[in-house]
């Protein structure tokens, strides 16, 4: 394993810098001591204005937007700054592949897969928020990290918590891993409310402030399903050793139960700066100025089993993980397509899981041999999901 803390100042890149995780990462870098970090590249989708403002503030060398149509705006915003700018997929990959000590991989969705692989190719540390890349191409991502001697650190709060509670333990002594879930905005909602849920209701997360896609995934609990798959990829356990517990206070982020009966948990406020800072400082801890947990004020922590009837996405994700081959890629792509349609008011909330299930049934469990197969299957599953969603809209 590489210790990414050896070089000073450390060069870092943020993929998805204008998003929720990207903004929290920027906040940590901006709060750090002068000269501790230098920013090589910031990458966004199309928010040229937000990206340029970040790049100017932090003195990035390069700013890249994926959408070529946003290039003119980015160039205009950066005029006179001396900051290099570029646009398009090739430019995103070139920026991701620039050698740095630490990369935050926080592009949303399978769009983050190739940039994450490019970031792994230079053998630095990659802090992985982009769970979808591990879901759709887990073996490829893990093999790339190994081949290039790169270090992959989990940023998802649950996986970061589990990583902390595992602390290099003997895998044969791990009985189970518990991934907690807030339960989202519909935890106690009647199914009739969920049937007519609007995007505004679905993205209103009770505990976390996040991007729109992951907020909807939290509301359907597909997020927890993706996290079960992510955990199976990252940690030395079988799917049957991964338990999901609904914990509405979002205080305990993850737990590991050992053979001696010990249950080790990581607790923290529902604020992504803690797991991000853990990955940024690792193997040391960083001081982060933010409100601390007040357990006396919190009073009680509660846990309950998830309701697989109102939240079928969790069952679908486990089935896809058990099926293996291309099934997790299909699950992820169909979910991304369905969530985008729901956010565009073209699909009902409960239809998201139905479309994912039907797409999985249509496409079966095809073999995936390498990145090209994953990209092709991802595109096919999106197209099938869109067709199935269209049929539901007409019905
Ligand atoms: N938010 C959380 O608390 C949280 C927690 C755990 C894990 N995660 C994971 O972290 C990832 C990011 O989540 P988020 O909530 O930060 O999402 P978000 O707020 O929607 O931000 C997404 C970021 O990706 C950029 N982007 C979108 N498409 C792109 C493309 N094709 N190429 C390059 N950049 C692109 C966006 O740029 P524009 O702004 O220009 O669109 C934005 O910077 C997701 O995989 C999510 O599951 C998030």
C-alpha cells in the first residue's frame, strides 16, 4: 500500500468538484494549512461558472467540463486567470490521468467509471465516492488498482466507517458487517404516499444533504442496495455476511461484528467532511472544524430491519449481486435511467424499482469480459429501461 502523505505539498485532483461531495472536499482543502495541498485539476459535468469559481479560489492548474457545450463559458470565466481549461470526455480522462498523490472520485453515476480508472492508472490514492463504478465494474476497478499499485479508500460514510472498524483485522474472524441506512424520507410513509411522491419529496432527505440522484436512491433504498454490492467488492466477506439496518438518527455509520462477540462501530455526525477527511489524511487523522456529536442531546439510537415490501430495490440489488456477471451493471444502469426519468417527472416513484426489475428480467445475466462489455451493457440496459419506462407512462 502506498502512503500518500509522504509528498509535501500533496497534489490533488477532484473529479466532480461542483457536486455535494466535491464541494465538501473543496471545503476541507480550503481549510487546510497553506502549502499543504496543491490542486492539479478540477472536473465537472457542465457547471462552468461554479467550476471556474472553485478553480480561481483554490488556484487549480486545470479545470475541465465534460460537456463540450460548456467550454465557451468556462473559457470566458477563466479568462486572465492563467488556469488551463478544456472540455469533452477525452479532456476529462486526460485530467484524471495526470499524476497526483490523491484523487477524489466523486462524479455521479457510471459516468465516473472511466475517469476513476484513469485516476487509478497513475498509482496514487483514489478516494472513492463514486460507488456506481464499483457496482457496474467492481472486478475491473479492483484489478486496475492492484495492477497500478494504487490505493482505493472508501468515502461512502458506511464503507469508510467499516474500513475504520475493520482496521486490517483477520478476515476469518469477521462474522458480519452491518451497513446502516437512514431509511430516507419515506421510512414511515404509507405506500399510497410513495406512489404519488414527487421529485421534491424524494430529494428531501431527513439527515443528509446530497446530490439529486443519490437522494432519490436513498428514498427508494436502492442506495443501500448499491452499498451492499460496494461492500462485497471492498471487504473480505460474502454477501450473506452483509446486513442492512435502518437507523434513522444516521449516527452509527457502520459496524463490524467479530468472532469474539465484539461489535465495533464508527459514529459521527451526518456530515461527509468526516469520511472525506479520513480518506484525505489517511493513514493519519485530520482536525476538522465542525459540530461534534452530542450523544446526551441525541438521547437514544434506534435500529430496525428494512421493509423489503415498500423498498424492493434492496432485494433487487442483493439478487443482482448473487447473480453476478452483468447483473449489477444492468441494475445500476437501469436505476440511473429510471431515476433520471423520475426526476424529469416522466416516471412514478414506485415505478423506479419496477423498471429496474423488468430490465434485469429482460437482459438476464450476460457475461462481461472487460471494460468494453461493461460500457456496451450499461448502454443497452439504459435503452431497455427507457423503453420499459415509456410503456409504463403510456399505460
Ligand atoms: N453526496 C453525498 O453525501 C454522497 C455520499 C456518499 C457517496 N456519494 C457518491 O458520490 C458521488 C457524487 O455524489 P454527489 O451527491 O456529490 O453528486 P452531485 O452533487 O450530483 O455531483 C455530481 C458531480 O459530478 C459531476 N458530473 C456529472 N456528470 C459528469 C460527467 N459526465 N463527467 C464529469 N463530471 C460529471 C457534476 O458536475 P456538474 O455540477 O457540472 O453537473 C458534479 O460535480 C455519487 O456516486 C454518490 O453516490 C455521495
